[in-house]
C-alpha cells in the first residue's frame, strides 16, 4: 500500500478499515455487552455492524478524497489525531462523546485542560494519531474518473441500504442505544456532536425568557449565601453517614441541616442552570440572580468556575477579579471566594442580598491540587491524572480531602454570617452534580442521566440558618429547582411563579 499511484477508492477503503480497527474497540465492546445473547445472532449482528461501519466510512472518505486529494488527506489525518485523543479519554475516564460531553470539553479552560496532560496521552497521540497520518500522507493517490466515483459510491450506498434493511429488526435496539453508539463512533461522535452543540447553543443564546415582576414584601434585612458545589457527591459527606470524618466543622455547627437531593443532570452547565432556574426546561428562563437583581435585591456573584448561563448583575467577580484583591497563601484555592465577602455585604444598600459563590473544589481529575496542604487529612493521595492507575484508596483519599476543604469553606461562610447579627441569614450548599470514583470502572461525571450511576447525581443539599431566622420543613428528596423558590421565600420576594411546595423553609 506504500506503492505510488494507489487508486482513490482503494485508499478510502484502506483508511476506513484502519479507522474501524484502531478506534472502535470501545464501540464494539459496548455492542458485545449490550446486544442480545445467543451466539450466532450476536455474531451476525456484530459482523453486520463492522461491515456497515467500514462501508459508511468508506463512502465519506471516498467523497472527501475525490473532491480534493489534499483536503481529503488533511481532513482524514485531523480525524486520526482527534480519534486518538478521544479514544484515550474514553478509555481513561469511561466517558461517551455525546453532545453534553462535547459541551463540557468546549467549556473547559486551558488551565483545566492542562491538568489532563499525561504521558499515556502522548503515546496514544503518536501511535494512533500521528503514525497513521504519516502513512496516509506518504501515499500518492491516483485520481479516478467521476464515472468510477459514482459507480463505486453508488455501490457502497446500496450495500449500506441493504444492510440496514436486512437488520430492520435491530432498529429498536439501535435507537435505544443511539446515544452511546453515536458517542463512540469515530470520527462522527465529536464532529456531529460539536455541530449539534453549536446549533443548540445558538438557539439557547436567544434572550432568556423574562419572569413576571416580583415584589419585596418587608424591610427586614436578610441574606442568602448560595454556594454551588462542583462534583461534590453526597455519599462522601459524613453529615450523610460517610464513615470517614469529612465534615469535622459542620458536624459541630448548630442549625446545620442536610437533605437528600438529586441533580437534574451530570454535567456542570446543566447542573448550574437547574440550580438557578425555577423549573426544568430546555429553554432558558430568567435565572435567579438576574431575576432578583432586576427586582431590587442586591446580588453578588463570586466564581472560580465557569459554565453558568449569562449573569446580568453589576457585582460579578471572576477568578481574575478576585485574584487582584486576595492576599495570603491560599489565593490559589477556593477560599479566594471569601475575599471581601463581609465587606461586600456591608457595602450593600439594599435590605435583601443574595450572594452566589460558585466553587470548583472537587473538580477532577487532579483532586489533590484543589486544597491547601494543611487539608491533606487522608493519605496517601492519588497524584496521577490517570485515575485508573491510582489505587482506589488513594483516589478516594484525595477526593475526601476536597470535601474536608469544602467543609472548611462552608464553615467560614457561616462564621462570616454569624458576625453580621443585624441580618437574618442562611447558607445553602448544593452541588451541580455528583462524581464517579472508579465504581463500575467509571470516573468523573457526564454520563447521560438515563444510564448514569447514582454517584453522578446524588448530591448534597446542606442548609444552615441563623438563630432567629427560619425553621426548615422536614423535606424529603429535593431537586435543584428547590433552591429558586426557597431563596424567594427566605428573602420575602413575592412572585406569581413562586411555588410553596418547592420551598424548603417553614413559614
Ligand atoms: Zn461540574
């Protein structure tokens, strides 16, 4: 195949076979695990899928190479390189490259992405990305006539169509697993889903749907501090019965309550949107900070994270803003969010204040870099970005230390609020989603809700109230949307969209 003047169709076929063999182990692994048992039927179905994949990719590659050999080669080698990186992530983290995962990746900043760098990734890149690309570029391709092109691609289409028709009885199965199959088929998983992501993003970026005006019904001074957790999962909080003491401070604090809750999604953008919206919706309704700000509540937002819907308030402080104000050794950690917290509250001229602190403490894979050394309570800790290389104990130790640090952060917020007795105050801590730490060989988060394990959606919902403020209902399983209505209630904001059954406080 190195000889000069290979025909376009032959090169396309070879590249399609290479593509199927090199990058589809996870795809076929999934098919084997989820298809009907019964040796012969399974084998036949498996064989059909392999054939279908080879023919379908041949069809696409043949088209690219026929339109322009140079463009075709560039496109194919780009695919090989991206495929190699994708397969690395699929193997290392058990993820699927569906639309929401693509959204996560595109929203990841350079600082976060550098934390994924590893030698194994370089190995994948060279062996499965760069080498096949070099081979492709060394082949000199001989043009075929358009007549040959139409005959051969027509033949490929015919084969594809017959394979689909012959396997019509499997269409239900394919439909049921379309998300997973689509997320594992290279190069279509990331290319189609990236296109879909941008199309949907453009639709979403239309203006948020405004909510009906609200009124503040009294002049009592009150504050809500909403702390949005990142990848914090319920089961690792000792408040929820975890055997290791990850909440040494909160467990000793009066007026701290915890409730069972599930997130509506397993990735940041959707989880944060749910925490800020009054109901579940694929549209974008006016989010809590914007709504309250428009209705005369003072709103302060401090963040070391990303991925929230557009926030339209005057006191928005990004990590960079906070860095210029923060002093001390720990400005590289989430306590930077506490910079000037009390001062900012005292500078407010309104009676009602909402503070949102969007944390990033438990974000993987480098859990051990998310807390100051003094919080390394559980050892040894995993320091590799390849989580599956760490012992389960070391991985969980590192994660648990992030929870101990979160415990400290929440404690500090409570101390600040206690020192402002002129306000009735409350702290709400709700996570955007949970996290997998190697259970069922899954790591991190982001699986579609339909197949996500409970570790990825069982989240902590922790509440502290100041002595003279409110009592709590005996809430059963909560959702992230309870935040919106509870904050309205606590700040005595009356609104036509308020739902009493979604409020966690007693009257
Ligand atoms: Zn998140």
